């Protein structure tokens, strides 16, 4: 995991810096595509401001490398080692500074408002975790029983109808359905049923605690529906395929020949061994719960991690971009580790002990 995280940070750090646009110019009010028409003293003043901003954010330092030799005289073999040691200890690059701070859980300050990145994330993570936890719970509660029932009743009329419906839902883009839902259900030219943005109404201070809770739930309903509907097809089909493969095994036929009840065969013997693909998918749950859905949070103006990451990318706010990306990468690796451990729990034939 450690070398993987190291390579991920190097690649992501370099890619984020390759994006067009200068955050120092954006901070100084000189957009990336805006030409500086000032002359003389005004131009010098702008350059001084840019230098100060770049120095404050360490943008004046190289990304990954540093110069060991400044001129031909530095090639003297007697002074190479001393100069190399001085350069390594004295001249730090941007990646080095960021890595050292990250190891101390210091993600720096936002380029836009100079607020600590960790404070901005603390206010956004609970929103995203609530949204995604509810969505994941609903998806699994519906999809896994649907996949089991479809496998038990293979080629039945119910199985064919549900397969047709879930694949229609799977083929509909979430951003398109979200825009249609806002247009038709959120006070446009048609119905005014759900709120179109945010998590709370503007008159929240006049509500009782119970009314605030209902208002919060009412704001969550539409985004959660948009997030979950596309997952039904994929997860239920994975469960159905895995269950069909297991119920055709010889030990299932033996259990039936012994006269065991069908429910006992399905839920005690077949279900446990068919959960391996589902466990594999758990690796993506941890980063999804933190990083959030950029599309849904942007469409519904939900102040979560997805919207924070999108705004940071558009404004070239490197500290926030790297913080979101690094945390998501670490959680992905931990999710894979947890999935590997759960394999031996689900299937006792899988072991990590040496023979």
C-alpha cells in the first residue's frame, strides 16, 4: 500500500499542475486568459504581487526537482558532495513540502479564501457521508434480495420484467434524470413537489426541531433517488449471476437430495458463497462515501465533498484538489485491504496462512 500511495501522489500532483491556469493570477484578479494591459509602474506592481502570492503558496519552487550545479565551477569533485548535501537539505520542492505537511495531516490552506483545508473538509464530509450512506444502504437492501429472487426464479416472467426495468434505469444518465427531475418536480413549469437545491429551506430558523428534520429529509429524497436508481441493475445482476453459479454446484444438489428445506439451502449454503463479488464491490464504498458524487452535488447545489472538489478544480485550488484525491486514494486502498480480509470470512476455503 505504501509504494502505491507514493506513486499515486506523484502522478496526481503532477497532473494537477499540468492543468491550464495560474492560481496566483486568479488570486490577483488576473484571469488565465486575461491580458495585462497596464504599463510602467502598474505592470511592475502586478509582477510584485504575483511574486508575493507565489512565494506565499510555494509556487515559486520547482515541482519535483532541484538544481545541484549552478555553473561549471560546481563540477569540482572536491565540492560535489558538500554542494549536493547543501542542495538537498536547503532547497525544497513543492512535492517535498506538500508530502511533509500531509504526513502531519496538514493539507495547507485554500488558495481561494486562505482557510485551512481540513476545516473546509470537516464541514463537507458529514453531508456527503449522510447522502452516500443512505444511498448505499437503500441500494443493497433492494438489489441483493432482487438478485437472489431473480436467480431462484430464473427465466420466470417476474425475472424478465425486473431485468428489463433495471437495465432501462441503468442506461439513463444521472445528470440528465437530475435535470429532468428539477424541471418537472421542483417548481418549474410543471409540479412543485421537491426543493431544487440545498439541504435546508431559507426559513429554517422559524421551524421546530421536528419540522427541521422533515425539511432535511425532504431535501434529501430527490438526490438520493437520482444516486441510487442506476446502481440497482449492476448490483442485482452481479448477485443474480453469482447465485446462479453457486446453486448449480454439486453440493447444492446433494443438499437438496438430503431433503433440506429450500430456504435453508439458499440462505445457509448458497448465499454465503455467492457474496464474493459483492465483497469485491465493497472496496469502492469507502472512497465513494467521502469523495461524494460531483454530478449530483453540483446539480442540486449540495455543499458536500463532490461540489468542493469540483469548485477546487475549476479555481485551480491545488491544496483542496490534492487533499480530496489523496484521501480518496488511501480509502480505496483500505477498502481493497478490507475486501481481501473479508474473503476468508465469507469463504473459509480462502486463507492467507502459509501451507
